C-alpha cells in the first residue's frame, strides 16, 4: 500500500480521535461514558502507532506534525490531572492518609521500637549509675545540666531563644531526614538510626529527670515533646516503608516497586514534617517562656489529643483499610 493510501485509510480514525479529545476536554470525569472512553483510549494508542510508523516510513512532514499534535493532545486528556476540589482534598488529608498510616505495619514497628527503647533507656538511666554516661558521654550530660541550670524564662535563656530554636529545628529535621533517607538500605538503616536516637534521648531524659535541674528540664520539654518525638518515629516508619519496597516487590521489578512504595512513604514523611514544624513553633514560642507550667502541660495534652483524633477517628468513622487496599493505592 502506498503512503498516500495508508494516510487516507487512517484519516477517519484521526478525525474521530480529534472529536474524542474535544469531548473529554469539555466533560467532567463523572459524565464520561465508559464505552466511548474505551474507544478513545484505543484510538489514542493507534495514533501513537501511526506516528511511530509515519516517522519510520517517511510520511510527509505536514502529516508528521499533525500526528505529533494529535498524540500530544490525546496524552494531555488521557492522563489529565484531577480538578482540585476542596472536599476531595479534605477527604484525602483527614481520612485516607491517616488511615493508610495507621494501618501500615511499618508505622507500628517504628513506634514500638522507638517508644520501647526510649522508655527502656529512661528506666536504665534512672536505676543504673553509669548507664546514661556510657550512652551519651559525661561531656554531653554536663552540657545538658549546664543548659538547664537556670530557670526557664530567665534573661539568658530568653536571649538565646532564637539561636536554640534554629538549632533544634535543624537538629530534629536532620534526625528525621536521616531516618527517612536510610530506609533505602532495605529499611534496616532507618531502624538503626531510630534505635540509636531512642536510646540516646531516653538516656538523656532519664538522667535529667534525676538531676538537680530536673524542674527546668521538664518545664522546657513538656509542651513540644509529643509532636517532636512522634515525628521522629514516623520518619523512621517512612524510611522502613521505602526500604520494604525493595524487599517485597509484590511481583513488580524492584525499581517499579520502589517507586510505588515511595508514594506512601512520602505521605508518612510529610506527616512527620508537619509534626516537626508544629513542635518547632511550640519550642520557640512556648517552651522557653515563663508561661505557667500547667499551661504547657495543657499544650502537650492538646497536641496528643490532636494526633489521636487525626489518626484514630478516621479509622473508627470510615473503617480500617486492609493491606490489600493499601497495596492497591500504591499500584
């Protein structure tokens, strides 16, 4: 068949694809007819093949340009993004994401490891004389005691508030980033970083709670502690989810499996980032001030309640997602 005859034989399908593209462009997703949408997809794939054939067979440049534009328009409609809707966005943020996080085994593994080692190290520092010194070092403990030697809200602590806020923001963000990024090592890296920080922080807490500066230390850490410590555990959960995509490919190639697991890992990591941000705001504006301690306790309680509501209530109202649903969301 001559090239001109081949072009003429395909021209009717190209025209129908043009009509389909215009139809999709003007219609909302809910009003799209499934049968016509299937025909549109078939014509779009055929046009892609025609473009490839035309380039190799030497179609006229005018026809090639026409097919390029037709395929580009078809691609834009075939893979068009969903229109932003506040209601849809709200459902994703306040229902889908917390349910996926709560029902992800990686979340519970990270939480159990962090809080278990944290409270275990705190107890060890309280009952064993040299435990905290062996873990954190004498110089670190001395520095912590010096840092909280003066009452919270004194002139020296207020003068250094901005500097310390910046330090804690970068320090905590660094811990979270390490926990997440090390997940690429099959998730083991995230668990290692998480375990190290849980033992270190637990040892510091255990030592300071028994030190003469305990009152100042508690006054400072109470308000922002719930957000900050939970964010560290969630960062590791995100890294573990990322690493598990390499171990359990679910039939995909490892690269493809990693990309699909990454979407859920990023959800968890972004949640941890939000918690780090909230902790930083509290740490910079409430923790170092002379605000009465009962108010700081109330802030901590409210922070904990907000996390419980955000994570647990969607599961109770909408029901839990099974692991099959989680996998389908990744694919």
